[in-house]
């Protein structure tokens, strides 16, 4: 599918929200356990979305449709809501922001690998070249114009959590783009987007709450939540921006462009994070930020030139 300005904007907003999520999440995990942060985030997001998605749970017809498709829906809730952000918040506690960003920047490579191994989607030469350009742009940001800085990165257990988070997100995205037959074609349920997202959040919230409760049960001395006005504001932001806005636009973008092309836009996250840091810390962009932006955009353009979407395969409810 040809990359249009509307589609590019649609795929650029989620990375901006995720950059904000990383910055806010890094600060929030000092006030609340990462697993409870994830569960609280999605509980609030579900409450905000219910005015538009309540029919998913109130209609007997909808409940019957859910029961017929529960394995796929349970997997979406587990990967996209229950696991990904919990692992990311845990990683932010035990790993450095540099390492987390570096690992997240490998998303296009993992997306192409998952597509090739499990979905029979062989990467095109343009996608491989685009992946190299985008990763180079991310490396420029991480190195802050000094390549030798990348040689001093030391990996810790939290880095493995971020790798697990990236893998969960890759499978989640491919499940959106290549759903089972019961979710496409003539059998595709007529769900409004808010209903479908509400359902994913509700199922994921069950996973998130169960894991948070289990983590507290096995922890000898559970950490108390330090409630402050700042923490409430942080929860509101991550419940609206990274949760509702980003997930809705990401679902639309993946359906239109495919997960492999959409993944390249994820490389805008560290760039947006650098810009947010500039605003918050007073460190304004330097020339290497412009070079990084050019490389990342070049990777997106190159990777999307020869991309072909299968309309029958990537339709998602709503």
C-alpha cells in the first residue's frame, strides 16, 4: 500500500505516545510496583472506554461471538495488554533507558523474523535495507553523535525482559494483521473498534491483575503504593495516550500498511524520547538529531515502497 500523509501520521502518533510512556513510566515505577502500574493503567483505560464499548459485554449475541473466538482473543489480551507493558515497566526498573531504547529499536528486525518464521512472510530487499537505515538512525541518537558510546553498553537481566516484551508485541501485531478465519471474511464479527479494544483490555486486565496479585503474594515484603497527585496524573496520561489513542491508531495502521512496514515507525520512539528529554531537561536538538531523523524517515520510505498488503488477510474488527 502506498504511504499517504494520513497513514504516516496515523503510524507516527503511537511512537510519540510510547516515548511519553517510557519517560513517565520510568518515574512512576519508583512510586508503584511495575505490575500494579500496568494493571492500574488498563483498569482506568477500560473505565474510560466503556461508554463506547459496553455493548460488547451486555449483548448476548456479542458474548456468544466471544465464546466462539476466545483462544484468539485471549492471546491478544495476554500479549498486547497483559504482558508487553508489564515487561516494559519491569525492564525500566532493572535496566537503563539507553538499553531499553536500544532493544526496542530492534523491533523491525524482530517483526520481519516473526513474519518469516511463523507467517510465511518473506522480507523483501527494500524492507531489509529500510531496517538497516532505521537502525542506523536510532544508533545515531543513542550514540549522541559519538559512535564509541555504543561500545560501553552493559546488559543486565532487565534487558531480557525488554526482549520478551518486544517478542510479545511482534506476535500481537501479526495476530492483528493475520487473524484466524473466524475474525475475517464472511465470519468476521461486526464489532465496533471501541468494543473490540474494550474486549482486549478486559481480557488483558485479567492477565495483568492476576500477575500483579501473584507477584505480591510471592514477594516477602510487598512494596506500598506512594499515592501523589503526580502519580494520578501519570496514570491518566498512560491510560489515555499510550493505551487508548496509541492502540487505536496502531491497529488501524497495521491493518492498512501491514505489521512489517508499521514496525519501522516504531523507530521514531527513541527520537521522540530525545525530543521530550530536550523539552523537559532544556537540552535542545543538536545536528545529529536531524541526521537520525533523516535516516529513520529514509528507512520508512524505502521499506514501504515495495510493500504489498493482502486486503482479505489484514482486516480487523471495527
